[in-house]
C-alpha cells in the first residue's frame, strides 16, 4: 500500500490510543415489493433548488486556494463552518474500492465488529467501520446503482446516498471542514459542498440539491455474515496505508463527554449530547429513538409520517468509538427500522423469549428484516431510512424531532 502523505495522525506524532489522541484526531472528522421508504423532509432532488442564498463576504478560511467552488452560492453562513484540521482530501476517500468474500473477510473481522450494511437490488455489501473510520467516504456502485457510503465519527452517522444529482453521477471527497461537528463532503464534478447528515448541497453550483438516501444500517459482522453469506465486503486493500482495526477516537462516545468541535445552536437537553439515537424521518415527521429505550423494549411499533414502522434493537454490535481496538468496543447493539406492512397486512411485533414475532401470524423474524419461521417465512420487510446519530447531531439538524417514549407511541 502506498503512503500518500496524508496520515495526519502519524505526521503530527500524536500519542496513540489516548484520550488526548482522541481530541486531536477528532479535529480530522469528519428487495421487497414495496420501495424503500427514503423520506427525509422534501423529496430528494436531482437538481439545485431555487432558494435564497446566504451572503458571505469571504470564502471559509483557506478554501479559496484549495477549491474551485462557487462560494457566491451558499445556503449557510460560513461562520458555521469550521476547519477539521486536515486539508481537502486529507482524509482520502476510497474511489476504486475492492471487495472480498464473506469467507475471506471472516479471517480479519470479529463477530461483534460493526459494519455498514447496504443492500440494493438483491446485492448486499458490508463496509467495515475499521476502514470507514479512516476514510469516511467510499464511492461505489451496488446493484447497478452509483452510491456513496459515508461515516462521520464525530456524529456517529453512517449514511448511504445515491450519488446522482443534476442528472449525472458524482464522486465525493472530504473537504476537511465541519458544520455542527458533521462531515462536509464535496463532489469532484462541481466542487459543491454537501452536508453529510442531510445529503444537501449547502455551498456551490449545486446548492439546494439533495441526494437520495439509501437504507443503510450499522450491524455486527456476525449478523451480516449469517444473513448474507454470499455478500461482499469492502477490502482493506485500499491503496492507502492505515492502521485498520485500531480506533483513533478512543473513548469519544462516553455519554458524559461533550461533542468535540461543536459550534452551533443550543443542544436540546432532552438527552445527553452524545447519547445514541436512531433517527427516522418520513413525510416531514422526524423521530429519535434512544438506544436506552430500544435496549429496554427490543421492539417498538410506531407510526411516523402516517407510515407504520417497527424499530428493532438487538445486542451484538460493538461501538467503533470506545476501545483502542474497534472489535473490542463495548456492545452497544444494532438498531434498524422497517415498514410494518407485508402485502395488505400491517403487522405488530413483539419480543418473545428473545425472538422477534409478529402477532398476526406468529412468524419469527430476524433483525435484518426477514421471516425465518412461520406462515411468512421467506418474506422480507421493507427497510426505512434510519440513521444512527449522537443526539446532539440529530437534534440540531432536526430541531422539531419527536423523542420516542413509551407514552408517545402512535
């Protein structure tokens, strides 16, 4: 593998795997019949929206010499944009990803190790966080669809998008900038800047355009390989020299700590800032499902934006932001969301001795959305776009979000 000169952790000689290293490195931040429910507020657009821009007298510091972006077009104040430390592409995206079989990946992935699961047109792929933590962006094509798979460690947001806007595929890289601690990407075709949390272009020629969300979930490796034994896995042969498997953000997700490099609106005090939540938004209604509530209940039946959904939590996925070795992080579990409708039936789910069972037919379901026993065996639930966030991140980008409690279920 080549050393491309952008291993900023080694270049700055930061102490390895200490809280001090975490703070320094944090500056580097960051198929079934029914169609997937991918419904953030406003239908994701293929072209820039016509909306007023925010006047900014100067480009963000240092940006004019790095980018050919049209900084006269912006939806945000540049005062909200901070340097994360590295320059443009200082955290290198993976542009020519290679893949290995589940069997080969099983030699270096541990059972609880977190991976991003994406499935399109019957093709399933795992993107290990031990790789995404160091690269943050993978430009890929899956099931014939051009996608970008992204991970912002500072917000714990693993998000996949269809990487098409203005009628053409785009390729993405890292700007080295943050807004509300969240990764700002850029596309190499127009060098417009995109907010990872929302999929919206916020600066440049495409300002106002939105990428279409693709359902993606952080789950444990053992769950992926059990469900998708013929799936593919992003290879560690990336063309870059990185310490894959090690966590450069040791202890970052300690719930008692404040978010790093956060500068923005006051954070809603409903939950601790770095509490884990699963965020779901459908038809303009946004809901946060705290992991604490999910762990207690296991299964939550709810209605979001008039759509019946089920949110499922299951142990078996390590935190990527806890221990020095990612696979040894504490088990925080995995949370996923699905539409509860199968054909004309709206199902209601419950936990029964550790199994997910629907009350209508008694069928048994895996947390990956497929029935394995009973009358509906072989049927699959349709994924809902649901994104892991730290609470501060979800609340600042979705300030009107409902926080789930057992009393708020609809």
